[in-house]
């Protein structure tokens, strides 16, 4: 393959045996938001010109660093979709959302911006004002093929929000994402058995990750999301009760630990502000990505069903609580759901609930029968 003597410019073989050109800057430049990876098309002369313009920005940034100055470069073309995305991330509409939501939105916007369309153009480089409904439909199909239905839907919803604001800001004339016709994802209803859960925790301990077993146990016993549980610190646990602020909804809950969880926490070193579950590989709280990869590795070695996810622990816990006869109010007190409709799925009619009802009725009958017998004995005349 032909060598190109332009910094960060690379050539790659693409479909049909053709050659495409890409700009691939160093990680520190990407992290600083100065320049990013991007396709530069199939025309070498045009790719070199684009790469040299980007390298001029890099040189300006490097010079500012040497002078001890802070330089923030706006590398987005005015009027482009990437520029619209940047404007949104500077707005109150974005900054008024929770930190978790901001992270999710940034991920979606970055993926959208860097999506290379089938004509070789990067989506972020397209003019925002010229985007039409047919473009949005084609993009949605492409995103489903590359990222799956759930993530594609998430990106389309974020795009709808941003382009709606773009109309108000006069950066675009219409919102081609306003009625995207998203395909519905199947509701996930997978739950673990107790045996499967303990099998995984035993495997995690055997692989040298008892803290991952603890994350699973806390998620299960407290009916909380793993994204929260992995970051739990000792200052939220006192006298056997967890004081939890959920990141997704900002809901505050006080949830008692079960006897099994109290026992698991008993011998651990406690220090306020430090993680309860300390990852053995890093000495810190579990990172989301490393947790997911480690979980999948242990699942493969343990031979457990591939459809199980650690995020299913919350559903498993709430389903068990519902089957055990917990009321909707009791479920809400554990889960933090904002409405009864959201939690009602866990208190739906099941065979187990029917068995519970029959058991309660039998106990009631026995109690009534006993009380009736006692009353008869107390009121019957005594013999002389």
C-alpha cells in the first residue's frame, strides 16, 4: 500500500478493492477535543488538503501548549450537524440534565457525528439545514445494522431533541427526526434462578473477583441498578440500612440490608467515601466497561446461559418480591419507581401469587375455625 507522508493520514482498503483515506490523530489530541478520527474520502489530493488543514489546527494547539496557554479549537464547520451538536452541549437544555444523562447523550451524539454514511460522508459534516426525512430514515436503517435496535433508537431520540432545539435557534429549518417511526424493542423479562446466581458468585470468587460477586449480591438483595451498586461507598451504609440516591431518577431510598448481605459486609474494611466493592484489578470502584467484560468472561467459563446479564439482578429481585406477595407500595419503596404503572409489572398475576393467596386463605380458614371452636367451648354450659 502506498506510503503517505502527511501526519495522521492513512490509507485503507475498502469495499470493492478501492482505497479510502482516513485521518487518525493521536489519543491526546482526540481527548482534548482538538481533532478527531474521520474519513477523508477516496480522492488522495483532496484527502491531503483536508489532513493538512487539520494538522494546522494541531500545530496551533501544540504551540499554545508550549506557551503555557489554553487553546480550545472549534473545528466544527458553521452550519454543520457537528456544529449543531456542539451548540446543544453548551446549552441550558443539556446542562440542566443529570450527569448520567449528559454522559449518555454525549455518547449518542459522538456516535452519530462520526457515523460514516454509505456515500463516504461523515454524518457530522453534513449541513444541518439540508437534512431531510429521507436522510433520517436511511440513517436509522444504517444505525440498526451497525449498533443494534436499542442503541439506534436511543440515538434517534437524542437527535430528535437536538434538531427540535435547532429550529428554535434557527440552525435548521425542520426536524427530520420528529416522527422517526422507531421499531419497538422487545421487553426484556429474563430473571435468574437463585442457583444460577450462586453459581456465578462462586465462579467470580474462583476467578479472583469476590468484589464482583458482592456487586451482584447487593444488586439482588437491594433491588438496585448495577450502575448505582458498583459505586456504593461505605458512608451510605449505617446500622444495616443503605441510604441510596439513584442516578437515573435522583430518587432517594432507604433500603435495609438482608441478613445475607449484612453477613457479607461484616468482615470488609470500612472507610467513609471508599467503595464497598473494590475491584481487585484496579483497587478502585468497578468501571462500567471493565465490569461488563469481566462478567462476560466469567459467564463463558462458568457455562451459565448466555442470555443472562448482571443487569437482570434488579428485575430478578423485584420479580421475587412480587411473587412473595409484596404490595405495590412495598415494591416502590425498594425500587424507587416513580409510578405504580412502572412497578405493576412485578406485581402482575402469576401462579406463585395464586399459591400465596390459597396459602393465606387456608391460614385464615384455620384461624377462623380455631376461633370458632374456642368460642363454642367458652359458651357451652359446664357439666355439674
